[in-house]
C-alpha cells in the first residue's frame, strides 16, 4: 500500500523533475529538492541501489523521506520514485538515515530510524528515535507491521533515548549485524552493536566503540567493515574540536582502524584519521561489490553550509563520486571507482613543463574533468615553497589549490569563487611527498571539486559555487617547478 504522503512525494517528482535545473553529470542529486546522507547503499539483484535523506518540496531540510536511485556502474544513475515517506506513528516526524541488505528470499530490506517528537510535561519538545524496517522489490517498499524493531529499551542503561539513530546493517555468515549511533552517559558518541538471525528480530550485543569526548559528541551515521585485514569504523561526529590539521571543528568525519576483540565485541582502535579533508563531506556509507571491492559514497556537503544554495539551482546537496577503499601503510585510502575511466573523452597531456610565473596551458581547462598533475622541483637541488593550481577560473573568480612541500600541506581556498556569503572557504590538510613528487588527481563535475592525493592517501571534497562557465585553469609557483599534467574531459553522451 502506498500511503498518501508517499503518493504526494511521487506526484511532486513526476510534475517537477522535468523542470530540474542543470544537474551535475555523475554526482547524485535529487534533481529537485533537498538531500543529505546517503542511505541504503547496497547491492540488490546485481545492481547498486542508493537511497538518500530527502525532502522533495524545498531546497531546505524538512520531514525526511527516502529518495532512490540505482546504477550498474556507480557513474550513470537511474532515478526511481521516492521509496519512503514519514507516514506512520513511529516515524511521523521523519524517516532518518539507515541502510539496506538483500534477503535470501529475494526481498530488499531497509532499516532506518523512525523519529517522533513529543511534548513533555514541561512543554518542551523531545525527540525519540527507534529503528524500523521496510521490505520491498527494489522500487516499492512496505513498512513491517511490528515496527519499531530496535527500541529504547535495547540500549545500555543511562544512554540517550533521544539520540539513537542511523543503523548500518550487514550480513556475516548466518547472522545479521547492525551498528547504530548513540550518546553514552557522558553525552558523547557511542556505537552500539546488535545482531539478528533473520534481520527482523534484534538483540543488543555490545558498545563497539565510544568517543569518551575525544572525537566529538553525538556520533552519527556509523559504518563498520573489515578491509585488508583491519576492522574499520567510520563515524560522523557532531561538535568536534579541531585536532591539528587532521580534524576540523564542527561536524566532522573520523575513521578508526584496529581489530575487534571478539570476546568483548569491542573495537580496539590503533589509529584515527579523517576520512576526507575537504570542506564538504559527511555521513559516508559503504557497500561491498560482488567482486569484493569496498565502495564508499558520502554527502558532499556540510551542515554548517546547509543554507548556502546556488540561487539558480532547484536542488540542494549532492553525493561524492563513489570511491574504492583500501588500507595502505595503516591508512584508509580512497580513489574514484575505476568505472569513471570509461567516461574519459578527449585527452590533453604535457610533460616536464616548467612553472614559475602564472601559466595557462592550451587545452588544460574544464568543469567536467578527470585530471592528474604531478609536481616536482626543477633540476638538482631545485626548491620551491609553494605551487598553486587555479581552477574554475574566469576574469575575477577562481578556486586555488596550494601545495607547500616544506610544510607538507595542501590548502584549498574558494574565497574568491564568487559566492557572496561569508562561509568557511579555506581548508588546509597534511599530505606527504614521495621521492620529491606530489601527485594530485582532480575530479570536477560542474559544481564540485574532489582531490585525490598520492593515489588516494588523502581525499578532499568541495562544493564550488562559481558559475559552471568559469572553466579556465592556471598554475604558478614561487620557485621553479616541473609538472606533468594529463587531462581528460569526461563525456556522458
Ligand atoms: C546526519 C543526520 C543523521 C540523521 C539525518 C537526518 O547528517 O543528522 O544522523 O539520521 O541526518 O536527516
């Protein structure tokens, strides 16, 4: 049965999607309306499905629905009708984030947070969050009659019943597991682990990890998986404090790498790193492909800039390019899915070009590009303090990517990109130089810039507010730098 609320969202999509503004070519958006977190990123009947936090009726956050797209290569997406609307008592104030799994009987199961707001005796609104299930066929989903399936009484004593959300499910042998974000007695983030035989009836197992106020307060949108012999937990903390250049303040993103102690079912983390160092990255979610690749997608936005819409666009929020993960040298590394290379069109390449003054190279431009730049000092003992690449450039506007080899950082600055609001525009992050050389892969899709440094040791994602026509690029340095550059225009005909 399709509820009135869902019908109305689907009707709105049918009526207004044809009038969507110019859209990114391979980054998922709603077309019309608002999106935030990726949800339900999963393999179902051999295709990759992605849902997302969605409010179709405006470019601002509102009562959360789940939007839906699918793909067979992570690059070309097909839009499907909205999958869920807040239409039951237990989720009437929102169908918050969650995940999906294919059941052995061929159904697709969605597990998500149902939100209810209740006024307490003092007249203050309080939010209650429980985990709920819907099952379907890859297009239409039915909420199960026994929702919610994980309730307030299944969390440790003293933990918050108000912040308990974003279940991420996976199957391991004959059992299903799921992790969800919560606040412990100290009000900072905890990740709770649950298990089930059939994915419908759940029991609490353990607190898998806890912030203890080290990495922010509430931990949102957890994901947990094993990769290259390590156990990995991804979380998106609220209210983080900055730590060096590794973690910025506010809504952040943290990857904990370690090993699960199987007797306590608790993650013994040995390292913590940022997942993405850009201004716009939150709530990543992963899936495992049939051939064993771990692929991650995230909201390419930040809550701090959630009201910063480009006027002429009818959508707000987009996803990152899906990224293949690996662990190298103890670090989580990421690169765009290899399928992106199938969309490489015309190529322009230069080798050993000396950069000192501002230089533009013929054919090195574009806003829909896959470009790799290698930077090294010119000649024996050559030095330089900085190298700057400008992209999305026209007469007055540009976005700068500045590499400082001695400091070991890249700084991205969109202050002069032409967006007339005083939002956070600069982010600097640590990088390594290998054998005197730095390699940057730059992916652009009209309104975004994603940088992958040294084959994915660091990634950094940015929304670009500059009109898509600003497509020039140039390079400068304070010394003598040699670069190689290879640029492909991406083509989707
Ligand atoms: C993270 C988040 C989730 C929540 C959703 C609501 O961005 O706050 O914790 O489920 O967004 O839209």
